[in-house]
């Protein structure tokens, strides 16, 4: 009988969200290369004045660290996929490893939160591939944080651990729902006209 690791649900979440992030980063990177070759290139996901990936790619915020943001995504999400696949293969990691991964995901969710603000209120456009990366990062962060709290790697009161065991989906759903509401209210007139 094959060995089933107690971390199987987390492993699947990490593989799926990491793969979604890699996909989004890959498509954005390819489109960025095309945009560099031809400044008049219009990405396929530029659908209207609001959903305009080209506007996002041309912004200063698209290369915060001196290189295109999706290149960071390719590396970071690739690591997450590797961790998930390692768990599926039966790997077990020490506390420091989980806390380091959680810190990386905390940076990731902080970064996408900043990018969400920039997209909604400074650039005034959305990129569908960026939205996929945002959702993947949010789910990844909350699921990993819940796992670490339930496992005792992150200190948490018994009530919090119990809640995260019973309802691990609540925090990512609320977080994504809040972002969705911000998007709807930001462009309410556009969506309803």
C-alpha cells in the first residue's frame, strides 16, 4: 500500500498554486519580451481600458527590483512547486524550513497586495494573468500559514488551531473576496455601463 503523507492536501495546494503562478509569470514574461521587441504590441489579455495587461507591463511598478516582476515569479513559484512535489514524494521538512517558506509566502502576499493597490489606484488597469498570480499567492500563503499553526510551527492559541483545522478555506476565501470587492467597487461604473 503506498505511503500517504499527512501533508497531502498541503502538497496539492502548493503544486497547484505554484503551477498557476508559474503559468501566469511565464505568459507575462513572454508578452513582456514581445513588448520590448515591438512597443506597439498588444497582449492578448488586453481586452478593454480596464483589463489592459499592456498598461501594467509598461508601468514602473512592473519592474520594481530592476527586472520584470514575473521573472521573480518564475523563480519563486517554481520553488513552491518543488516543495509540493517533494511532499508528494514523501519528504519531511523541519520547523525552520516551514517557517522560512512561510516567510517567503508572507513576502509574496505583501508584494501582491502592494501590486493590487498600484494596479487599482495608480495604474488604473487590471491584468488577468496578474490576478491569477494574486489568487495563487493568497491561497498559498493562507493554506501554508494554517498548516504551520496547526502543526505547532507557528505559535497560536488552541482556538485558532481548531478553527484552522475545521475551516482552513475561510481566510483565503475572505481575502480573495475582499480583493474582488475592491476591484468591483473601483470600476463599478465601467462594469455596470
